[in-house]
């Protein structure tokens, strides 16, 4: 009996120490905005009030040269895997409701890797990486908890897409009232309060705001009544509400005493859609293009004591770099299933210094044709090739910019540097061959037999 009592007391004494040791590993929190433009945050001079995002920018480092891909699903696939969307069959368009396609099952996700490292993993918000089979839903991709929508462009109040209810918790259809932005924040608060305190937490909060449909609470529409353009007014109100939601989640982190030990990353999944009220000024272009306005997005990282505050970093960083960068920030060394295209820039973020990068490629397809871009670091000079191939292959436009001096892409230098243009075009054409034959394309339609399910997760195949 004495020995049994001794062992019990020893276990009781050591358990808190183990839990405390585990909890010392940093938590990771990712906020992802949907369709937020460069000029849609306060710290970039916008008329939209974003005090909580601005506070992150003041308390952390602004990632001034952060690049997403031009559309939603491509960016999310790169975030999850650290690999080019083109490799994954997602380099040209999004996963539409009728698509029998998703993030390839041969890929492991950022949630998989953090879960393997002993983290509690959770997401609340928009998935948009496959829904036709349960094998593609978040619960099968490394997330111990998941909540929100599986499609894009759902109604903010009815939570429907194409007449089917698209709202769930842990893969079970959920009927509840509320504005989606508010609900996503409430779920994040619940997850933070109810977390397993013996483990660090990886929390992914991908808002569907301010993506269309343009719907905002009445009181916020009144707040921005001075904006004459109706779409811009509604868009501003949606961004404002998202900022409030971000503030609620950050307050929950503070209340739980997690602030000092949490890496927070905020960014947008692509540039803003100008036709829906977004603004990317002074950048050229918009969502769906490979111009800066389509790919260069607001981004901030905060980690008290580790990341410099009130700093703006010119390091070129892409969404593919998020996985290896956050893994290093958290002290993790994952065994990646597939080679990454991204790289960790954690040392540069910590030191506040920028380093040279290898060539970086971008792609997307629209009704106008194919759009590509290549970023080249040439002896400290930052160059960018933009190449647009119309639906008629004879229509090809190629531009070259010294992007570090000409962020607005106003001065085409292609005629002055033909050798560099030829070299980058050759590299681009080789890179395009990474796309698998079964890639999703912009022209992929629903087919005559397609019909949306009454409830999206219930309609998913086993």
C-alpha cells in the first residue's frame, strides 16, 4: 500500500509539470480574410475602420511583400501544403459546388503536421478545398475540430449555397441563426476556452468575409452611410464586422493568458475584387489576376518578444512559406511527406531583414484566358514578369517590371530587357508542366445532371 501511495503521489506531482512543459510550446493562430484588398485596412490608409487588425500591425511586423495566389482555393491549398497549387490541380480556379475534386489525398496538411507534433488542431470558418467526399473534409485533413462552411459564397444569414444548407460542426449539419462572421468568432472563443490545456493549440480562422454576397448588419451600413458607392459601403461594413470578430478572438486569447505565447498571423487569400467594392490602390489589378493587386495582400505577424513590433518587413514571402515558417517558429521539425515549394523565412522575420528568394510563379485562369507571373531576384533587384494568354492563343501580352521600384506596375520594361524576358518565359513554360492532366479549369461546368444537396456535408460521399 505504501508503494502504491508513493507512485500515485509521484504521478500527481509530475503530471502538472508535464502539462506545463507541453503548454510552453507556442500556440498558433491564423486569421485568413477572404477577398480583402490592399487598401481595405486602416494601417494602409483605408477609410474602413479596422482597429484590431491595426493593433496587430502595431504590435507585430507588417509583411509588406506577402503574396497569396489570385483566387481562394489555390491560396488555401498552398497554405495547407506549402506547395504550388499548380502541382495540386488547383492552379487555375476554385473548387466549385459541382466539382468532384479536392486537395489531393496524397498531400498532408499544416494541421496534420501540427497534430502529429502534439497540438490540438481546430478550424472555424471557410474550407473550400473539396466537399464531394468526406475524405476531403477538414476532419479527414488533420483538424480535430471543425466548424463552418465547405463551399465559398454562402449566404451570411441563411448559410445556404445554391439552395443547400452549408453549415456544420465536426462534419454534422448544423442549423443555427446568426451572421456567419459573428458565428465564426463565437466558435473560436468557445474552442479557446474549452481547449485541452495540456496541449498547445493550432487554430485556423478563415473568415468568409468580405467575400460576396454583399451582406452586412444594418447598424454597420449606417456607420458607413457617408460612402456613396453602395457596394463599397456594404463591403466596408463587412470588413468592419470581421475586424470586430478578430478583436473578439484576440480578447479571448488575452483572457486565457495565451497572448505572450501565441504566434498570430493575419493575411488575405487574394487581392480585392474591385467590382464588389474592394480597393487595392495604389496596386494595379484585382482578384483573379496576377498583377500586384491580385496577389500582394495585407499581412501581419505577431509573437511578443520574438517578432519585432512596429516593423515593416520587405521580405518577399508567399502563402507557401506559411507552413515551414510557422513550424520553425513553433520549434517543430515535421517530416514532410512531399517536398515543399515554400521555405521558412522565420529568421528574417525575427531579425527584420530580407533575404534573396528563388523564382516564384503565379497562375490563374479566367474567362479572358490564362494569367501568369514570375518574380525574379536578380542581384538584389526585384523583377516581375506578367504574361497573359488570351482564349485565342494568338493573343499574348508580356510585361516586365522592376517591381521593387515600381510597385504600381506602371512602367513596362520588356522592350528594354528582351533577354531577361525570354529567360523568364522559358522558366515559366517549364513550370507550367507541373500541372497534372486532371487539373480543375475555369471552363469546368456542372453538367446537366448536377443538383445541389439539401445539406452539403450530409450529401458528401463516404
